C-alpha cells in the first residue's frame, strides 16, 4: 500500500471509532451532537493537514525530478558537444 492510502485508512478508522464512541456514550442528544460536530471539525482538520503534507511531498519530489532531468540534459549536451569537437579535430 502507498502512503496516501495508509493515511486515509487511519483517518477513516479514527473517525469511525470517534463517532461510535460518542454515539454509545450515555449523554443527552444535544451533548452528543455537539461532540460529533467537534469531532467532525477535528477530522476535517486532520484531512486538510494530510492533504497539505501529501502536496508538499509531491511538490518536493517533482522539483527533485525536474532538477535531475535538467542536470542530465546539461551533462548530455556537454558530452555531445565534446564528442563533436573531438570529431572535428
């Protein structure tokens, strides 16, 4: 499994556990709804943080690949130029 699926599974499990815990608690309805609302807000915050972390990771990897491709292109260009100059001599 890849990291985003693992994170999503963990968050989903946490959300289901939180909802089940609140629903089975011996509290009155308004208190339970308030708790569910707060847990929902926390869940959304966690999802936003996970998406932000994932985006940052992908951005860093993309930049790294672009930099490596640029370096490889420059090395290849220099190598070809050197070979052409060597052949001309």
